DNA sequence: GTCTATAGTTCGATAGAC
DNA sequence: GTCTATCGAACTATAGAC
């Protein structure tokens, strides 16, 4: 335990090298599009070593996913605690605290871009039950805390609306965190999806107003689309 | 030409059967997670017939993707024309016209759910250049028309903001069009991501307010985060 | 812990009969 | 247009030496 912690401070172990290579390739090409051979080559080790450390491809994916998700979520929760300690939270602060750790996660300036966000979305939408379970195990507790904070920052928001709002923020921002050049093309160069500060700023403005509108809409009298008669 | 159109009206050809099977399986498991063998079995034909009709797996994917995308976008554009003909558009109408055709596309009530939305997102975020090119070829022209309409419905929106707004609407809604039960879980059963009308209604409220806020934010004096000095 | 070698399976694609 | 049969390459995982 102590030795392991000391070693991790000194230099990357082969286990870390494998996890780094796996994260890079899985994020880029997805679970099914990445082979154990490629990961081993990228990490500079024999393929059998991957199985020694992680048993199966699925085991390696889970270890890789948990490592980065834990880092993202501990950062998210630390920032949220700070915001809540300071008094009544502003919704813009909460959204920024939710998005920025993911944008910065695994953001290797030398390489492609922030592709772990893509991995979160595809893992959550996977047809493999174990991948969806991984999302639940890694993100649900953090999500509940943020949903509660959103409800606190925007009075009048029901739990249902706060949940949808949380999901919309995630979907809107994470979908475009891996730059594809599409924003550049569609705007004739007026903006760029490689500009992460623009993405965060616009997404925060967009989502904060969206959340307030969900609360305002719920406060209006009369039936509401999609409520299926629960009112 | 005439004969082909007549035949397509009469009954599904083996080509259609293959495209149907491919759409179902690709949408469920992705390009790399689906094999030609599985598609052939699902379609009830020999695997060699897939290569006879579409040459390669990539060719089959492209044909499948184009067929459904064309259907979605012609529906989107027809609705948009209708809205624009009626005078000054309301932003809520535009968002509904943008989202509903995708939600209904390939929505087989007998089976899983509206999973083509997932395929659109993963195809656009793919590391394969030919998949991103497929998105550009299928969706950019439609997107430009909607971005222009959004700018018309929300005065004060720059092309850059309208583009980001369009991308946020797509990301927020399409990410959650394939039900996973996550909304149900996070809200303790207060809402459900299987309820498509709730999704559309909430997403429309959320996004309409978000777009108006982007315009209002741009109108405020002073520098703005992420503009990198272009102001 | 790390390697080489390979077993056993599945894949995309093609050849060739009908 | 549709089939059976199969090639050659890639895959995950394991055995066993060091």
C-alpha cells in the first residue's frame, strides 16, 4: 500500500502504461473498434501482460473507465462542495463545475482532444448491460448530488424536471467535447468546436436559461405535454 | 426506374430486408459491434448476398444510413417549409420540427426503441473519416437551413451562436432518445426516459429558452468568455 | 512480472454452382 | 439473384518458459 503509493509517485508502472494506452485507444475507437493487440503495442508491452493484469478485455475497460471517472467525479464533487459551502448557489457555477472536469479529463494537448466525454456517452448508450451498469456505478451518486444542487439553485424545479435538466446539460455539452470541425463548417468559420472555452461558455448560458425555463413552465397553470395525466 | 418504384410499392425486396436488418443491428450494437453474419441471419439471406448488393460492410452501412437519414431530413425540411410559409416562425415550432422526425424514425413499437438517434451521434463522432463524411453529406445542408431559421426566430443571434444552439439542441435531445432507464433511476421514478412526449416537451422548453439566452447574452456589453478577442 | 508461441474462434470477402 | 463452401486474416485468451 505504502510502497505502491510511493512507486506511483516515482514513475508510471506497466499497469499505468497499459491503462493510459487503453484509455487513449478506447476513447478514440470505442470498445469493439479497439483490439488488445493495439493496446499492448501502444503501451509497449506484450499482449499477455494485459491479461495478467486485467484478465479480460472487459476487465481492462472497466479498470480504465473507473480510473478516469473517479478522477472526474472527485473533482466535480469537490467543486460542488465549495459552491454549496459559500451559500445559495448560482446555477451557472454549478453547470461550470459539472462540465469543466470532463472537458479537462485526459486532455492531452499533444494529441487529438478531449475524447473521454465521447466514451462516457457511448458507454451509457451501449447495448452491453455491463457497460450501462458501469455508468450507473460510476456516475449515479454524483449525478444525484448535482440534481439536488440544481433544484436548490433553481427554485420551483421538480425532481423530474431537475433530472431532465441534468441529462440535457450532459447531452448538449459532452456530445461536442470531441472536436470534429462540424461547428467550424456549419458556421462558415465564425466559431470552432476546438475552442473549449467557447463551448463551456455557450453551454453554460444555454443550459442555465433552459433550467430556469423548465421551472417557469412547471409553474404555469393548465396541463402540460408529456405528463400523462399525473397532474 | 418505373418498375423499381412499382416493385417497392408491392413488397419488400431482399435488398430492403437486408437494409432493415442492418439498420436494426447497427443501431443497437454499432458498426464495429455488428457482423455481416448477424445481419444476414436477421435478414434471412445468405451472407454472400450482402456483398453482392453492397460490396462491403462499409457500403452496406452507407446505404442503410443514407436511406433513413434521407427520410428523416425530407420530413424535417417539409415541416420547416410549412412553418416558414406561415409567417414569422416561433422557435418552439422549429425545435419540434427538428426533433420529432428523428424520434419517430425507425421507431418500431414492437421492439426496443428509437435507436437511430444513437447511430447519428456515434457516426458523427466516429474516428473513421468516412463516417464523419457521411454525416456531412447527409445532414449539413439540412442543418444550415435550420440554423438560418433559428436565427430568424430568435433575433440577435449571430451565426456562431445559432450554430452552437443548433448543436446543443441536437446533443441534448438525441443523446436521450434511446431509453436506458437512467432518468427513471435518477428521479426515483418521477419521470421516465421511455416517455418520448415528455422528452420532446422538456427538450423544447429547455432549448427554446437556451437559444433566447444566447441572443440576450450576446447583446450585453463587455467581453465574453471564449470569444478570443474577435469582438 | 514479463515474455513467446499458439490454440481456438470469428471475421470480411470471394469463388463458383445454380 | 441467391446459394454453399472456404480462404486468409484478425481476434481473445491461455500455456508455459524465464
